[in-house]
């Protein structure tokens, strides 16, 4: 299983970013290998092609701080699952996820996309 953590920095010791789409880094953790890969968030376009690419790579679990409706819907429509970990250190959030202690989101946490302020 591959798990994405949207973080403020490039290590598991950094905090979960306040906003998923604006996170400086995405950490991809593999439960099979127990390894974490850090990636710079490439940003997002109106079609959220980067998220679709992640899903195509098998990333189906997302640990985030907040998400707007567009990103939520793109992921939810493709059977990905989003989990809320506001203010947590990524390592603690991952541990909570692996122990089934994170809240799964059933809707976006923001009412509108951040770019539509």
C-alpha cells in the first residue's frame, strides 16, 4: 500500500501541511518496503493531472491537513481515501493511520477551492 503525506518539509519529522494542494512536499510511504520517498509538490492544474498520476502509481491513501472540493472529488471519484491529520508531525500521523486512528474524510474540509477566494 502506498500512502501520501502532504508535508511542510521533506522528512517524516516535518508537520502535515495546512493545505493539501499547497503542501511544499509529498512524502510517499510504502507499507511493503517501509521506505519513504520525498517529492516536491509539482503544484496543480485545473484538471488535477498530478493527482491522477499519483493514483495511477497506486497511491490511494492521502494524509492531509485540509482539502478543497476539487481535489477531494478527483480523489474520491477514483476510490482514493483521504484522512485528516491537522497539526500533526508526519511520523505521528502515519503511525495513527497504520493503527486505524485517523478520521477518514467523507467530504472536503474547505467549501471552495483556495484559488477562488
